[in-house]
C-alpha cells in the first residue's frame, strides 16, 4: 500500500486539483469526506480499525455516508433502521458480494456461499449447507464431540490448578475451538505439537490473510503488475496451492475404505455421500466440494476467533466486575448442585449467563463490520441514489453502541438483556453480530453451542484470580486487526478448583 501511494498515486495527484467535498447534489450521492483524484479516499482509510474509522465519519456525515476507494464507490450505514433496509427490506438488491481477487481465487471462482455473488448456484449451495451440514439436527448430532473436548480442557486446567499454575485462557480456548471444528468437519483430531496440526494452522492462517489482503487489482485493474511486483500474486498462488493439496488429501482419506471411524458422518463424509447418491438439485463436482470445504476453513478461522473472542471478553469483564462473576457463578452452581459437568440442556435454565454472553457480543461483536455487500441495480437508500456495484458496509459495532438505542451504551450491563426479547439471531437489527437475512451465518447455532458449553463449565468448575501483582485495571482490551476482532495480548488467570 505504501509502495503504491508513493510511486503511483502521489505523482498523479500532483497533476490535479483537489475536488470539492461531497455534500450530495444533483446525483443525490450520500455525503462523505474529501477525496483525491484517482485514489479517492484510499490515503485516509484506516485498515487496522475500519469500524472505528467509519464510526467517526458517521459522527460528521450522518448514519449513511459515502466515500471512494479508488474508483470503487462505498456506502456505509450505521443505524438499525438502515441496517434493516439493507439486510431485509431491500435484501434482494444488496444480497450479492463484491468480486475480490483473493476471495475469488481461494473459493474456486465463487464455488462457495460466503463470498459468491447472488445467483441460482449460490441459492442451491446455500440450501445444501443449511439443510445437510449446519442444521439444528446436525448441531445436536455433534454434541458429544463438544462435550468430550470441553471435558478434556477442564481436566487440563485441573492439573494446572493443582499446581497453582497460571492458565493462558487465550491459547486454551483457541485450541479447544479449533479442535472441535476439525473433528466436526474433517473427522480428525490433531495433537497440539504434531506436524499436521502446525501445518493445518499455518495454511488456514495464511488463507485467512489472503482473504483479507489488499490487492491493487481490486481497485485498479490496469495496475495488476503492482501485485506481482510486491509478491502478493505469488503469495496468493502459493496459498491456493497449499489449501488445494490439503483438500485433496482430506477427500482421499475419506475415500479410503480403511479410514478412521471418526470420519464417518463428518461434514466431508456427508458431502461425498450427497455427491455419490445425487441427493442435491445440482450435480456436485469436486470443485463444489472444495469450495464448501473452503467455507468450512473460513468458518473454522471465523468461528474459532468468534468463540475464543467471546469467551475472552466475557472473562475480561467479569474479572473487572467481580460482582458479575459471583452472580453468574452462583446462578450456575445453584442449578447444578453436585453434577460433574454442565450439559447443553442445563444452559437453557441460566438466563443471567445467557445475558452475559449477549452483552459481550453487543460491546465486542466478533465481526464489527459485516462482510460487505454489493448492490445489483440502481437503488435508493434514505433518499440517496446508489449505482449498481456499489459496495455497502453495515457497521454492526457502531449500531450496537448507538445511544439512541442503548441506554448507557458504553457500560457492561448484562441486565439489559434480562426479560428482553432482543436476540442475535438476525431478527433484531440493533443487535446483529452474526449478520442477518439470507446471507446470515449458517453455522451460528454450531458456534453458539460451543461457546455456551465451554464458558458455563469454566465458570462452574473454577474460581478465577489475577496473577500475583496484576490488578484488574491492568487488563487491557486492545484488539489486533483482522476480519474478526481478537484480543491483542493473551488473557492469563489463575484457576482455583471449586468442584
């Protein structure tokens, strides 16, 4: 990006005069910040915290504003009313996705349901995922895997508690969630230090980086040579090759008649069965299956980040607010009595615990900016005219902190969700951490089930203390950049056995 600005943008910009600020006009474009010729607002864009950058712009230009990243028109909405307009009322106008280099390459040119444009193929693939892979029946079917992995984690913490060791909750929870996804999707359980686990983590992390990477070609199609010069093109090709080889290995393992019993009934096994028995309206090809595996990889990283993110921020706030920790632990322990483990059925009877999770998702949504959408035709939003192929961002982070909706919006108050019908399932547009409508997250139920089971058992089985010399004021809430928001520094606490 710096190379591009220095050697391409700045010399060209010196030739032109600054344009006038956008304040609407004859073409009814939403207002927005000043831009430069050729590059638009690229020089102003904060890629480290775009949700906060957009929130600050909304304070100046309103709940709907526009800007340009080079020649690409961007519109950002930051209110529940406008989010509902985009995600529900005009969903058929805004339900497509922009075609970006990294996402298209890694999804086999749109053979997925996350980044693919809206069309008949996408609708059929979505049905396959919703009906056969991520249904509530399948979520229940994978329950024993979640219970087994949570039990393993609790036993590991017991050993640390017996020796008064500090527990790195960040690492522990990321490991838990990645292991659950591997077992559910691929039927394998990689040991922590095994080569295959390290290889898997590397290629997934690199793939996620490529999905979120900046490519000059996305904004200046005639300057794709810059991506080659900076090494981005070669890096993308290598990432695709590594992922494709891994997919091939997984598929071959599932074709093997002597495969491990754990692979029977996992997601890849289900896909191969659907293909073999031709149980879907479209004839599934290997590229289709690989595209869905890519979705699983994306959900692997997103779900792992989402779950660990939710766990960690719950702990940050209850450690900072001991009364909340005591209250939620008493609720769980009074319900459980002398049981060894909290089961998923028990969780339905602990309302304050559920409110705690909702409040954490409100203040720290794991995906602060929903995955961008692209308008498919000329449309009108709040009286402004949007041209086809306009990219629309919904700032879920800003909406969840809107003082017009939320009382004491910056405070951590789980009580606000007690006796409240507001939920995160996509029907309440003031609270949409997992998207909404037809492009909503199909694996939401799977992710939420894992979060609730792990967190309830951690609170039930242990009391938690800060390491010696650390005060609750010292715990930071700084994030590191990415598609999902994650805590920059690991959260480490000392567990004390309760039961």
